[in-house]
C-alpha cells in the first residue's frame, strides 16, 4: 500500500504542497511543525513559546491520526541558533515526559516564516 496523506483538521494550515502527516504501513511520518498558533495563525513570541506551540501542533497532528507523543520513535529538531538548545530541550523533555524517542538536533540557517524552531517526527502505530 503506498503512503497515504492523513486528514489533520487540527493542524495549522500548510504553507506549501505537502501533507502534515502521511501513513506508510505501520509508520506515521509527520512534517515539521513550527510555533504557529492554529487559532490566531500567528507565530508564538520567542523560542520557548515557539517550541511549546510546535510540540502542541505535533501532538494535535498525532491525535488526528489516532496517535500520541508516546508513539513517537524519532524526532528531528531544527533551531536557528544552537544557543537556544537548552531552552528547547527543557520544553521538549517536559512534553515527552519519561518517553525518550531517538532525536537529532540541527542548526538551520533559516526556518519557514521566520520561526526559531521546527520539529518533525516519525511515529510507529503497530
């Protein structure tokens, strides 16, 4: 069965020709989420607030797909400044609790809409 986009009514609107989530067998692949507040359509202020909102958006997409942060096997965190790593890491640890998915963190020159952090994930639904 080919990868199939999953409806995600609670995700912020996408900014291009992609799907917030695609199911591929037992895997759910989530596009990167930035700190857009879906209610206002505005980017949260500051890296901590953006990290919280990006994780909330990721959790909302997962919920739309019948999953949760507990199903996440791998994340990639993009930040525009590695000096913000400790702040983002603290928010990330709070969101995931005792669950520790594999993770990569990458400094990016720029992120969509001037975001300071973006988080993508792979979740296993088996």
